[in-house]
């Protein structure tokens, strides 16, 4: 027990950190730095703090903390089974520097230049459960159109992504909430995949959407005759989308309930 704790908990993080940075940087063609790597040998949990991808002066991806807990079920499945993934404080910077170049274009060029890997006969088997993203932010800076947009306070919950059966308990409900240029949006879902109708329901609430910045963002993309000036206006919606995949010969159904409001439009 002492050897396992010392080897995995104390020695292995320092051994892995520079190798992960080097391998990830070579794969992406851009610097990758990790602040701290920690491993908990008895809970099979790995934690990475202060990860950055991109140039040191202007990284296009920052992550305060990533935590992954692997399930012991991986041993008899002979495939990775992840019990929980938590991403805290991810920040993405998207900068349009010219008509067709972004701050991450060099990474795409590097990936496209790599030789194609041969197609595998069998898909990679995996199961990832209880995915949470907390406090995310996306900033978009357009140097060509002189526009700036921001999506912040991002919260995301994904119950599982898997192509193999597993016994991991799921306690995360489908969720997406954020503010888009100051307008809050929230999408919640629930599903009953094991009932006869296989019912799924998604609730969408988007409040306080100011139409002026959206109209200004779309205007350069439209022909001159279609450009509209919107000095003021606000949009709000509260919808419930319900889907039922019924057993044949019954037809599947999609039902949309709720309301949308447009106020103060000029």
C-alpha cells in the first residue's frame, strides 16, 4: 500500500507532466502547458490545474481545473470506463484575424498536414459518465468586422457518452445554461429511454435577448438590399419540446409548447 501510494501519488505526476506537455504540443503544433498534475491512487482520480493551449502571451484555451475519475470496471471491460469528468473554468478565445484566418488556424493546418491514420475495423470502445462543465467562457473577437461577442457563465451537464454497457451510476441531468452577450439562456432536459414510448423532453428558456447587437452582427453577411437597422427590441422565449419514439405502427411525435415574446421593437 505504501509503495502504491508513493509510486502513483507522489512520483508518477512529476514523471508524466513534461511528457504530456511535449506529446500534446507535438500533436497540436502549439505550446501546451500544465500547472499541476495530481493523482489519487485509491480513488483512481486524476486532477490537472491551470492547463493552457496556445502561445504563452495569448493562449486560445485555458482551463482552471480538469478532474477525471476512472472506474475499476475498465479492468474487466478492457476499455476505458470513466465514472466522472469535471471541467472548471474553461475559457476559449476565438479571434478572427483576417477574412479566412483565426488564432487557431495554425493548429488546423498542422493537423491537416499529418498523414491519415488507417481506418480501424472496430470502433474504439469507451464509456464516459457524469460530465460537468462549470463556469465556462467563450470570447469571440472579429478584427475584420470590428465586433466582439461573449458567452459566459456556461454550465453544461451530459449524463453519459458511451458505446458499451456499464454499471456506473448516473447523477447528472442534461443541462446547458449561459449568458450570450448578457442574455441568459437555459436548456434543461430529461429522458426516459427505457419506457415503451422512449420519451425525451427539453425545456428552453432564453430571456432578455437584445436584438440590436444581433442585427449588427448579421448585417455584414446580408446583401445591401436585405440589411435592416434595429435600434431597439428585446426577445424572450420559454419552450418545451417533447419527443416520443413510439413503437410501430404508431408514428413518432414532436410537440412544442410555450410562448415567445417580442417587446419594444423598432
